C-alpha cells in the first residue's frame, strides 16, 4: 500500500470535483471549488474521520468495498479507479467478466437525472448505483449480497418481489428477464458467474426452468411497468435504457407514464425517504 501516494491522489481528486457534478449545492460559504471531506464521506457512506485519515496517510489498508465506494463518490474514470486500487495494494476489478462498479460516465449522467428515477445496472441485473428517485420508488437495491444481488434471482426465488407488480404484468416481466438473460448468455456463454446463476435458478425455480427452455431472446431497451408502492399506491412508469458499447452496464431511467402516476411520484419525492422505501424490492 502506497499511503502517501494514495493520500495525495484522493485529496487532489476531491479538490477537482465541483459539488454540482455530484448533485450538491455550491453554497455561499464554500471557500474552494472542490468537495469537502465530509461530503465525500457522505457520498461514500463512510465516516468523515476515515476520509481524513486516508488523506493524511494514517489509515489502515482500505477494503475493496471502501475503494469502490470512494471511486463512485469521486466519479473516477476506469483508469483512475484502477490507479486507486493499485495505490491501496489491491488488484482492480477485472475489465471483463461481471463489473461490480458503475462506470464513471453513467454515474455522471445519473447525477443529472434529478427529476427521474434512475439506476445503473450490470447486464446480469445487479444494481450498481441509484439516484434518490429510484431509491424512493424501489428501495435500496444496492445492499444485497450473494445471488440476491441479481434481480432475476430475487424475482424467481422470493414470491414477495413479484407482489410489488400487478398480477397481469408478472408473466410479461418474468419473460422479459429470462429473454434478456438469454441474450447475455449468448454473449458471455463461458462466464462462470453467469453459468452459476443460471444453474441455481434452474435448480430452484420451476417457472425459470420453464421459461428458459422456451429459448426466447430479447434485449430490453424500453418497457412499461407498474410498481405498487406501499405509501402512494400503483405508479405506472415508462422504462428506457442506455447501454454501454460493450453491453456490460446500462442506465435505467423511469418516468411516470400518465398524469396520475406523475402525481403519485411527485408526492413520493415530497414525502422523502421514509422507512417504507427500504421495504420495496421490486
């Protein structure tokens, strides 16, 4: 671990980012154009004291999870993120396989979408980052571990997940997930993570096994779905996706599909993040 180099790199990256780039107000009393240490800590989900110790070269070796959180908070490019991992004495995430960190470009777009509900997902359906609207609408989707990180696994193994959508939409949503996974499997047929996920779903879900056997293929680029929110009721959302060139990650943007849904979504944004939001997992 190169403590002094790591400290210098983190400090310079923090000072180089404008608050507006990460959705924060400049404020009248801000003396520098960069982020404050406490703002980096808030964005990364860690203590301000730990950020201070990192920048002063006094910390223990940060974990890969902490490095990933810092990379997201500081909106590091792929090269900068790899450099951060090297300075901390870790191997950076592989360029191929299943990416676990949202790309910097998608994160920057996510910051700009303050009015919509938006999230960055991997092609296997793991949520890598969310904005406030997405968290309010669907709860925190980034905290799962193991196979539950993947939305398809939760859908086909936990009946409570599909309950957040009306019965008449569930077959369509299930088919769309499986056909999308078929397309991913065609591109990444030898990926061990994908192979294991398909094997577990085939073993644990009769519905997945039946739909997988039908061999329907389709990449989801646009859709419409209803989310039954426990606080405001059903919200119909149009879904649009922006995929990276290698199709490993995509930005999902949800906007209200009608006037009633718009009113309910706006009410949700006014109410703010309450305890009920953490219970929505669809």
